[in-house]
C-alpha cells in the first residue's frame, strides 16, 4: 500500500498515467478556482485572490509541461536507456495528485483568513483581522497538511523521474534536484508572465 | 521440492565451479573443473525474466501486462540484466 502511494509507477506509467494525471490536473484547476488556491510555481500552493478558471488551468498545465520538459532534457543525456517523454510526462502528471487534496483545503475559511491575519498582526498591512485560537490552530494544522502534501508530491516526482530514466542514486538525486530548482525558476517566471497578461487583458 | 542450484559459495560468496557430473542412467561420474555457463551465473529471478522475455517474443509491452508492472519498470529490469550480462562477459574474457 505504501509502495503504491509513494511509487505507483512500478505498476502504472506511460499513457495510462498520463490520462489519469491530466484528469487530476484538470480537477485540481477547477477545484482550485472555486476554493481560491493557485499554484504559482511547480511546488507552491497559495491562497489566490480569485483567478478565472482558464488562468487556473493554464497555470497547472504550465507547471506540468515545463517541469516534464526540463526533467526530460536533464535525464536524456545522462541515462543509459532511451528515455521516453511519455513516461516523464505521464509520471509527472500523476505526481500532481496530492495537490488535488491541497486544492480542496482552500475551502476552509481559516486558511483564507490566516494570511490576512498574519499580515495584519506582523506588518499592520491590509484590513484588521481577528481570529479565534481554534481557527488559528486549524489554519496551522492545514498548513502542515499542505507541507506534507508537497513532500508527497516531490517524492512521487522523484520516483517518477528515477523509473522513467532508469537512473541510480546518487546520480538520480543530483539530477532531480537540479531539474527541480530549474523547474521552480522557469515556472515562476512563466506563470508571472501569464499573470501580467491576465491583468492587461482584463 | 525443487532444489535451488547454488551459484556462489555460502561461505565466502565466491563464484562456484562444477566439479563433477553424473549420469543417472549408467552411473558414470565425470570429475574435473568446469565453470558454470553464463546464464547459470544469473540469479533465479533473472533466469525467469529471460525465459518470460523469450516466451513474450521479446515484447516488453506484453511482459509488462503479464507481470502486472509498468513498461518502464520492465524495461529497467531488462537494462539492469543487460548490464549484468555485459559485466559477466567482461569477467570471462
């Protein structure tokens, strides 16, 4: 069971994984749109000011496509085997499954209010916000859950990368970390550009 | 019970050789020093993989279906096996 949760790619990869993964990405975008959770780069999940649905879908697709492409370009020259783009794309699409749960967490008002509360409490910015100790505890609990979901997603991505490229440690870890850092930077820049396009067109 | 052919020494893990061969029909025993053929130097599960691969007409896709594993998992198993065979061949030559 643990193996299936953290490394499902032993059993599923390629086309099947891609199909399920794309459904997951689409569902995450739709839920994120309604729960006000957006993903400004491949790893981050943040409370959004209410982005349109097409922006949420584009953001999630960018995170997946750019990361898959970077990981493929990094793995291909170092792998002894032929790396198939469908395996990288499929495993990375499915790896975003934990963020489907992260998107639903946005429905809790405690998480929505906590950002504003911290901003007001520490920097005296925004509107004054009062939160009960119960709501604060719930918000912290939800943030911890978010963190665990991120760890789960990164583990899935790493296992997908390792199995798709047949790379062994420590080479696999080194290449993956390099790819992840590049992916974070690239997705952050592209999504930022997308945000500016959205601002100018609306 | 099917007896497992030992391929390495249980004491020092060194590769084992064949010292005698016996004919059950006429009880002739041949003694000498024979090294194991390359395929027998592989682990049992690796030998099973090769047999499965041949029976699947060399189709990794078919093998993945039979073994209920993903395509890259089976391909990686084959790649690792190729690497091991190359290593054993280099040791022999």
